C-alpha cells in the first residue's frame, strides 16, 4: 500500500493511502477478536478493512502491534493506548488518524448517490448554500465527509446529520471549515480540514478546545 499524503500537527497525524488489494496474512497481524470481525466481511470489504488498519498502525508508530477494539458505541480504540483514533475506507482508498484530541476522518470516492440523498443529510440552509456552486458534487462530498467525521469524533450515535450536525465557514482557499454538533444540551465545535483529491474527498476534523479558538494551522 502506498501512502499518498501524510499531515502532522502537534500531537496529531493523519494519512491517506491507496491499495490494490491487501495480501497481508491476518495470522501475523491480528488478534482473535479482530479476526472474528474480518471473517464476517466480504472479500472486498475485508481488503478495505485490512488496508485501513495497516495504515493506522503505520502512522501510529507503536513499538509493537496492539489490539484495535470497539467501545459500546462502535467507536474504535487501541487497547492500552491513550490516543484517539479514526479510520475510513472507500474502495481502494483508505485513511487513518491518530491524535491526543477527539478526531474523525472520512475518505469517500465520488458518487452520484450523495446527490440523490442530499436532502437527508443537509439542512435547508446548507442546501441553499450549495445550490449554485461550481463542482456541486465535490461540495456535497465535503459536507457529507465533514458530518461523517464529526459523527465519528463524537462517537455516541443518536445524532442526525441533517438536524444535529452543521458545517459552517467553508474556506476554499485554505481547505478548512468549522463544524458544530448541537444535540440537546451538547454544543461542540470542530476544526475541519479537507482535500479534494482527483477521485475522492478526504476530510478530517479535530474537536476544538473549550476556549473556542481554532487549533494551530496544519503544516
């Protein structure tokens, strides 16, 4: 697998890679509980799953491989490691993120499907904002990826993309945006970063500190 892009900032690292089918021997890289998950997947999904986990461990740079588990809400974590992680895969693309802060990453190959379901995940005001933009499909994937990232970072489900998760202040020159989760008495802010790749939208986010100020710019 080739790592195409890797970005570091403070105690965060995020990367995107591309693979042509993984030929990793699961017996050499996985624990029993991970193998049980893998055995439930189709061959294509199994390859994507393996690629995203391989990328995760490559950027984490741990002295030895540890078990990748899921909490009660389905959020992944590394056993015994005090770090937040996130992984994503779409066809031959995969991405992984490791940080001291709550984080989320999404990689999505462009598809017309996101346009057909846009009214399910965009608010009325968000739909209005992208009505006349150029490269509408790219913007739809940006919104979808940003909301998916925040959903992963929050990690407790129950959120509706259309009414609880919002994307604001998109800066196309800096490839940044500000995200919000508003749910009951919860109000969280996220710094969103994205890259529009030739075949896929790559989006990642970090939860903003309680001061409300953006984190240091990414390198």
